[in-house]
């Protein structure tokens, strides 16, 4: 810089802004990151592809921890803001909690990167819970709709931990219970989870920045798996059932003429949008439900959502509907257990198939050696 009288002349630098490492070092760094991801990070634990999100893996917290350890980075957190309204006095009588954190990554005394993350109790996964019918006899959430060929009604199913009690159609102690998406009255139990989620989001975000891992991973889509049930609110209820006026019951004379769906019109646009988000194409939906058109399906909306979740998990595990049928012993639409039980059955089948394939490969290699 040259000063002449009242004028200031700024001399441009002879060279522009230069990289802090040589090109050869950058190539080696990239090679090391790629090798680390491929060799030491585990699909399904450190990262995973969320159905319906385009195929790019989502970085999970365990994977972020591995990456920061590999690069010798230390995370610290700064609370930027919070709201803790335990009584709901400032939020319409509904308790509200909000946390905003910044995560900093240091290597020694040097700040490498920082990023923000927040979470609040109005997010779907915290604000609502899935209301389930409880058995008046044993108190378990094991009530299922009885099949018409067995007399219909309601059953407290033993495979869900129920007592086996049966109730007739129209039983008010069963049918008056609120189901589907309902407000979570115990949101205070989730405060620590909300706080930790804010920190996790900031941590994953800063890891992607600090180690330049955005080429391999995205973030935040992991929450979709945690919202697996509540993301389909438009299928279960178009609005909060607390705000809806009760619908008139269908006259008994007309009940035989309509499919036994739940209250409310079937929203096919919302249904197919949900299937697309979960990564389930039309052919898989029709095959999994055993119908040529969803208009031929005569089950309930709640059951349809479970069937779709089963199919989505199967697709996520790269199973065809035929594979799902073998693993479950039936089509997804005919599965009588819970979603978790269906997942476990498919996981077991996959493990058995992998074991059988490995055994056959070993026998083949042994035969080739003997030959």
C-alpha cells in the first residue's frame, strides 16, 4: 500500500490466493478418505441409503465419529439458543422445547470448521405419537381387527403380547379409543432426546464440512427413518383428529356394500406420494397387496400403511416381492404380525441366504481346488 498526500493506492498481490496444499497431497488426501469410507465404514451402521431419497447415502452419527477420529478432530458444542416452556404458557397451553447448537471441530488449537443444528418439540416425531388400541382386559396395545372368516370383531393378539380376549364389532371400549396420529401428552419425556438431536445434527453437518465428505454423504435424511410412521399422516388423518368433528356412522344396512376402510375418504394421491417417498414403485405396491389396483384393496388404512412399510423395508434390503413372500411365508398384505416382526423375518431370511450362498461358494472353490 502506498500513501501519497490524501490518496491511498492499494497494490494488488503479485499472485492470487493459493491452495494450502500441493495437488499431489490433495490427491493423496482424497484417496485416504475414499479408502477409509470403503474399508472401515459399515453400511447400515455408519451410513445408509434412505428409501426414496435418490440413492445418496446419509451419514449417521457413528460414521461421523469415525471420520473425526480418523482426522484427529475434536468436537465441542456451544448452546446458541433454547426455549423451555414446560407448562406451555407461551405456546397455546402446549409445552414447547427448542435447542440450537453450534458444533466446532478443532485439531489442536486450530478451528477447522463449525456448523449449526437445531431441534424442537413441534417436529412430527416428537409432537405426535401413534395412538394404538389398548386391551381393556390386560392393558396391552395388542388389539387387531379380527378376520371376517373367523367372525370379525376385535382380538387381543397373543403374538403381540396380548391375552387373547375377543370383542364384538361395535364394542365401545375398543372402537371409542383414539388411534392414528395423536398429540404426545408426555413430550417432557423427550426433552433430552430433542437436545441430543440438535447436537447430533450440528455434529454430522460439521463433519461433512470439516473432512470434505459431502461427496460421499448427505445429512438429515436419517430423520426420515425415525419418522417412518408419522411421515404418513396424510394417509391416516388429513387433520389432527382432536380438531375434527366426529363423522356419522355408516348404517348397518350399508356396511356390507362398502370396503371396511377407516373413517375418511381414501386419498390416492397422498398414498402414491407416500409410496414414492418410501422408494416403492407401483408394480411392487400392487404385487405386495396382491391387487391389480389399489381400488381393489378392501383392508383398513392402518393395515395398508403397515403393508407399505413392510414392502419399503424389503425394497430397502433389495428384496423382490417374491423374496418377501418366501421370507414372510406370505405376501406382505397377508402378514399378521407387527412391522418389527416382519423386518426381523426378512433379516433372518437374508442372513440365511447369505450363509447358504457363502457355503455353496466355498464348496465350489473346494471342488475347483480338488480338480
